[in-house]
C-alpha cells in the first residue's frame, strides 16, 4: 500500500500543477501585470517600454506597471523576471544585454532562457555633446579623440551594452575614447550636460527634446544613413571608411520576453496582444516622431525573432571578444561565428 501511495504522489503533484497552470491561464490577464525594465529610468528601454506598456494595457484591458530594476548591465532585472511566478504576471522589456552577459561574465543568462513575445524596436544611436561644447562637428570631435587616445571622456551604460559595443567599433578605426560607466542612458546624457564627460552615444528618443532645446548638440548618427529630421548631420559610416557592415546592425533591439516556463497559452495571449498594441495610434505616432525602427515589421514570426537573436548574439559577442573586452570566448557557449 505504501509503495502504491509513493507511486501515486508524483502523478497527483503533476495533475495539481497542471490544474494550477490552467487556472492561471483562464484568469489571464490579471488586473495588473508588472513589466520589468532592467535599467534605470529615462533610458531608451524605459522610455519605449512605458509607451509600449500603455498600448498593451489598452489592448488587454489591464494595467501594465513598469518597474525599473537596473544594475549589472541589465542582469539584475532579467534575473528577477526569470525568477518571477510563471503565470504571466511579470514580463520583461529589455534591450540587448541578454546577448552579451555570458561572454562578459556578468551572468549565465542569455536569450535562450526566455521565450520571445515580440522584438519591438531599435532606437537609433546618436553622438551628442553639451550645448555649450566647443565641438560643433563630428570631424572636430573625432580629430581630438584620434590625437588623444583614452583622454576624451565618453559616458556609457556599462560593459557589453550598445554604447560599449559602438565604442569598440570606433576603436577599430583609430578612435579610442575614455569610457566612463553610468547606471542608465539618462545618467549618460546628464553627465554630458553637466560637463563630467565630453560626449555620449545616446538613443535618439531619449535626447530628442534636449537636442531641440539646445541643451545637447547632435554631431552624428551612429548608422549608415542620415536621419530624415537632420539631413545635414552625417552618418558615422561617412567618417569611418569601410564601417558599413558594422553600423547596419540594430545595436539596441528592444524586446518583450517572458520566462520559458510561462504556459504557452499565456505566451500566445501576450503575443496576440503585442501584435495589436503596435497598431495603437499613440504608440505608432511615438515611434515615427522619434525615428525608431519598427523591428516588429522586419521580424514577424517567432522563428525570425529567434534567428535574429542568434545572429545578433554571434556578431556582437565575437566583436567584443576580438577586441579583447570579453571574459570568455563565445566558443565556450557554442556561439558560432556567423560573420
């Protein structure tokens, strides 16, 4: 009899677990869902995330509460999302750092620990200086950086992030700034405005109003094409010969993810809502006003999203490793070299 009971207990636990998941799915969405942004307030992930959360809330008829959990290049917030209840009550809206945390020895996490719901946006990177800076053109700034390696200070959000990666690209063409880390994109541009550093490569949406007000000066777009709003401002590829291949990558892909163990029916409900949310007029107007790339139009299926993550992780991880800035080789994590 005791043997029979011992055999029956695992089956009973499995049935109860299935019932719990089914109940959670039937109740979804809850009155509120927490959206973790694993960076400080005011950066591009926070700014775009809040706009997207508002659109998602309208679509699902619930409230999305944005919670900033910054630190360790996004690892703290990502881990919190991974450890949360697997019922869809917590979602993650993150930038690119999941693709580099392993090679940077920041955490053991990667995109593979999460299920993609939607890859949403890429906020263009721009090089800015203070409004009263003596630098008025990108040529002047680059000239000083080339003449004084490790002396011209640039703020960035930490190892493995998009700012770090773009600084490494600049290094390949003879431009080596002194990197000073800050907790968020907002902290980075505030450091420029206060004179703590000379420049930063912000995401455009976070500094658009400051450029308009004259508090910051826009010197270049870190891309291969100029922005329509600023036809006289050069793309960085114009100043760094043969850099096009490196500057076409969306370096700040922003994505909605959940832990892999979240029930599939909840993932499906979230994805259906996300695909509707991007059609929201307010969200669309925000994206267009800030020249944000609509990655959800480029990567439309889950297979395309997964393939994008794989290629992004490969290109950027190997770029960091080849520059001598990674703690581990991508080979240790079976990350192939695709370029």
